[in-house]
C-alpha cells in the first residue's frame, strides 16, 4: 500500500504585510500597509489548518465563518469567499484594516502555539479589496416587509444595522449629522490607516442594499426620537458614538495651540485641512508637538502631526509602555516613523506666550502602583519630580464623553451617570422600539465592537418588527 | 443643497439670506444657530438663525463678509444653492415673561436680535432695545426694532448717530429697573454690556460665537470658561450667563487661526475668486 503523501508543514511565520518605507510614509498621507499580493494571500491562507473546532470564530465580535472563507480563498473561489465574509460583515475592507485582530480572532488561532497566528485580518482585507476592484455585486433584494426603521448615526454601528435590516427587506433611513457618512471611519481614523475612498465604497454598498442616507440631519434637533416613532418609523436604532472630548482640567488648557484629538482629527480627516488652502479648514502645526494619551487615537494624532510637518512628535503617557492601550502594530508603526514616547509622565500646567499660544508644558513624573478598576496599574504622581517640556502644539487624546443631544431630547430614555444610554446585550433601551449600540452605550471602544453591537441589535429589531 | 430664495443687503458687507429648509423652519427657535458649508471644499461655519417661516418653509440668517467663506457666500444670489446646512443647533433661548427686558445688539447680530425681540414681545415683556454699530452706515433694522420695542436707543462707536459708545446704558439702568438683559454682538461689546449690567444686578444673557468645526458636540474647539467651568459653545450654549464668561480667553481663542484665515481670503482674492479679475 502506497503511503499517503504527508501534508507539508505550515510555515511558522505569517507572510509579512508589505508597507511603505517609514521615511517616505512619514511625509505622506497614503496608506501605510500596502496589502498582500494574490500570491501572498494564497500563501498565508494555506497556513490555516481548518480546525474542526475553530477558536477564531468565537473571538470575532460579528462571528465571521473564518475557516470557511479562508478555505474558499485558498481554492481560488474568491467571489464565494467574499460572499462568505459579507454574510456576517458588511464592512470587510474596513475591518480588515482597523480591527484589533491580535486581541480577537487571531488571539486564539492554533498556529500561534507553533509560531505566528494566521493573519486573518490581512486575508479579509485582501478579499474585500479584490472584490471592490472587480466591482461589487449588488445582492438580490428581499421582498419589502413594509416596516420602517430609523438609524441615528452613520458610523460602524449604524451602518451595520442598516445593512442587516435592509437585507431583510425593511425600509431603512440613516440620519447622519455630519456632511459625510462613516462616523469615526471618516472623521477619526486617518487616511494613512483607512483610505476614505474605501469607507465611501462600503457606504455605497449599504446604499445599494436599499438604505436611504440623509446627511446633515441632526436627530434630536430636527426630529426627536419620539417624533420619528410617531411619524411612521416602527423602530429606531441610536448609534451616535463618542462625543465631547475629555480634558485634563489643568491650568492653561484653553491656550491657543491646544487641540483635542477630536478637533485635530476632524480638521485633518473630515475637513481635509492637510490640503489647506485648497480645502478651507485651517490647521496649524508647530515644530514640537506633544500628544497626551496612549490609545489608538493618540497614535493617529501623533502620526498625522508628523505628516503635517512637525519636526518632532512626542507622546506623553502616564503609564508605561506595557499599559499602552493602542494596538501593538500601530505603536510599532509610530516608533518606526520616529515618534518618541515619554512614559510615566502627565501634564500639570500649560504655559502660554504673550500671544496666548502654548509654549511649554509642565509635567510631573508618575509611578505605578497596584492595579485600579481598569485592571491596569494605577499611576500616582511623584512629589518633587516636576519638569518642563517646550512645545508649541498639544493634542489631548485622553478620551471622549457621550454626546448629550439625543439623551436630553428623548423623554423616558434611561441614561447612566456617565451619560451613556442604558441598553441590554441586544441593544434594547428603556423605550419600546428604541435600540442603541456602540460607543453611545459602552463608552469608547472599537469599530468592530460597535459593529458587533449593531449586529445583535439588528437581530433584535428584526424580531421585534416581525412580531408586531 | 439648500436654495436661496431671498437675498437682502442690510448694510455694506452685511447680508441676509432666506433659504428653503422646511424641516429646519419647523424646528428652529430663537437663539439657535446653523452650520453652513458653501461647497465640497468648504469649511463649516456657524451662523445665528435670524428668522424662520413655516408657511414659506424657510429659515434666514445674516452674515458679515469678513473671511473667504462669507465673501463667497455674499456673491451667491437668489436661486443659487448652499451645499450643506445643518441645524437648528444649540440650546434655544429661554423665552418667557420676565417683565422688563433690555436688548442690546451690535453689528450683524442685530439680525437675530430682531427674532429674539419679537419672541420676547410675544411673551408679554416690556422691551427697551439698543442697536449699535461702528458707524451709522452699518446700522439696520431700526424701524423694525422700533415697532416691536417700547423704547429704542441707537449708538455708534464714532458717535455718527445716536449715543457714542455704550456708556449711556448706565444712565438707562439708573432710571429704570430691568429684569433681564440680552446682549448679541461682537465679544468686546458683550463684555462691555456685561460689565455695565453687573453692578445693577441685571441677569444678562450673551450669545457667544467661538470658533466651531462640527458644531454638535464633538470637537471641543468652542470651549469657553463660564463661571470657572469649561463649557462647550455648541451644545451647552450658545447663550450663557454674561457675568460669568471669561471674555479675554474667548477673544484669544477666536484669533487662533487669524493668519490662516487671512491667507485663505487673500489667495482667493488674488486668484480672482471675488470677481475682481485678480486686480
């Protein structure tokens, strides 16, 4: 009897993501990661062991059938693979770029026991990009159910709900307060990490599914949620996201040259002030930029500042490198580009020049004590360790608090003491027919967790509508 | 796209647009503002609502041609469209019967003050109005204000018409007790009025005009200090207790992008955007 051919052992290392050179990319806003070639995608896909009990799926907030799409990809059935992805995820090109896969699907990949996990995110991205370049097929329309749903906010949560419900045949109207759809995908995440044309393509896909999109429409100030329910909508989903920036409450915070990360990123991304004066919205970047905070928003701000011509960009974080909440990949990218980090320090005062513009920042050193409620070691200031840093531009990236408009104009909507909306795991709020999900419920989190919440809410809304 | 249905020149470089926006017309209230974007490359600028007409389905707003966007806006005519308008934004004014109200308006903010005066009048208040401008040529709405007010005073910075400056308000307050004061105008004017009314204990409301980007509670550029606390002009305001505002900080923050604003305007004019052919 002939011996069966032994299966080649999969490579321990993942296929590396081709990237723009750090020196070059720190001068432009083009995408940093260039994406796999077809050969690279096939090679990486071949590393998937097709586990009978895949752990990766459990790690995905939207439950993509990961081994299935990888198998189809490996077999060259790209169209089917892309459809498999889209069964569960309406925004694969976005998720393939910005999801923290290392903490989700890839975390429990069996391959990581032997080396590196399968690069699920990079494969997702390659497939989504392949499909977009080829031309996205519009799915067949489901017969209309006659039910109408209002979606407040066209960010990751709202777009997901819209896609899911439109596919089920419900009439969907998305109300977006800004002049462009995408939410944090257009105003927050920079072009070099997520090109806006990709967001636009994903939004166009959701429109093709039948969703109606109304821009520049602020629910709460035009129609309130109770009014929407009274005027023909059978259900409402609130996905208004993170809102007002948090500040540190230290002296001098309102000097010129001190931006919240939200302001800085909105100017640069949404308003395209990197191309001022072609675009009318200005931005001013000095020579010595300081970014306060250690999350992805801080990394995005720091790397944008560098690209806008700052001579030096320094991230000031009150904990140590181990506690940085940003994705490891983004920290590495930032370091490669020449961004420096000052750990265990926090500002206590900003000093202005005679024109009211920031010129220096007084800081205090911190030491780490035992873990706090967040599970991270709690920083405490060291007496007498004050020092001063020269700076002419400061970006404060220490988080955001929920936008108050919906909460203050919706009677009967239960809100937490932090201002977030109270909703159960299916997004059900204290008002019948009103659902919520994403950052407006959880406080600041990730794109994919908002999409997961949207997914669950869409299911609950569908059940609610069909029972009515 | 929002169609301009009427255009009126109120004074040199001060114009009033009436724009077709039926949903906004239904919801707009005195004290609120809108954000306009003139075209796809445009910036987002806040303008105070100066009127709404549900029958015509319109809202109106005044603007002063000071920067590139407002100069471009001024070149638009009836029938032209504005790319995007979002609103109404901000918390509406508290309109009720206070008793005697002193309304002080300066410059382009005379336009929204007319709406405020009308609403206060309809709520049964007795109204004394002051309209002011730098020079008499920049005054407008005197007759309209007169028709709605119990008393009307006129003031100019140079004294070319009415009182010179606003110091005469002290005399007005000495002679008559007011229950409330509303001041709409340049920050320096609102600062002056607040300083005048404070010793008399007249609660004073001002409408602040910090720089805004989104205008709906996201960016925080409109942060102002009121009563020692950080407030956001767009969602907490735009109206605040005039006696608690840190005006000097606000003035400084308003000037933050002055060099860029000048550059933008200059480049646009040099390229002939202003219809002067680049001369």
